[in-house]
C-alpha cells in the first residue's frame, strides 16, 4: 500500500541555518505530495504541495521538489527562523483513493536564537 | 472565514462513556474525513466521506461511527470510549479528490 517515511526528529538548528527534512514515499498510482506544518497547540496548515513529477512547491521560503525517480519530496529552507519551530508532516494523496491523505510520522523542528 | 470547525476542543471521558465530536465546514466541500494524531505515528485516517450519504472506513475505524446526512456536517461518534482512544482528533475537508485538504483546529480527547 501507499506509505510515507520522514526523517526522525527532533531536529535542532540555530537561526539562519539551512534546513532539510527528508521525505520518501511509496505509491502505486500518481499521488499529489504535500507538506503540512503544525505549530504548538494548533491544527495542521498546508505549507506547500506538488501535483506532478518535477513540480516544485514553495511557500514562506520553504521549497520541495517532486522527484519521481527517487520517490522523494524533501523539504528545504535556506535560512530558518525561530518562528519556524513546529512539527512538519509530509503526506501524499492518491487521486484513486478518494483524495485521502497518508501522513509520515512528523518531524519536530526546534530553531534556537 | 470559518473553514472547518470542530467542537469540543477539549474533552475528558470515562471509560465506557459515549460522545460525539462535531465537525462542520462552510466551503461546500464534498470530501470530509476524520484523523487521529498519536505521538510518533503521524495522523491516521479513521473514516471518510466523499459526499452526503456516503461514508467509508479508513485505516483505524474500530470503536468509531460516522454519518453524513448533510454536505456541511460530519460527526464522529465514540460508542464506548476506551483509554486507547485518548488522542487528538482532526476533521478535514476538501473540494474533491486531489484538491487541497483543510484541517480543523483539533479536539483533544482524554479517556480515563
């Protein structure tokens, strides 16, 4: 079945450091890929998405490229801020599965000043 | 914009009690779903609906019941609460398959 695997956290970085959170997926069809962010005590917010191979999603300085050949969708940001501290979830949605989301386990990011 | 609204935000239940988590969306979305979030396990799908009158099971449906009598509402019922159902529950909706999914703010449930 479809699945998503993320790098384990927590990830601790200093402000202005470069961020990479790895995400790989297994899917039988042609899924859409998403990154969601959850700030402490809040629900999930869509951060970015990509719907086909080689698409690059971007938002708030974060980027991720849909790599079909490596089945990956790694999240990157060039210079993190303290306000980026949150839990990040990679997810896929298979058009043939009613649009349901399958999530990775989440990666906690802590950015220190 | 109301978006996806969940109630209650916090609830403590005793083992064996029943309750309903409410979910409503005002975006005329056809797709609605319920997830639970547990530490180290991400979010797992409980039940989902692709339209009024249609529901189906997700990954972890046992102990939960849903109905979809209107497009706007998708309540989740716990029939006889168990400590294993202590979790954070999220309702979500989307316009159609493959579209962006919007989440409610979550309901923190503790079963003692």
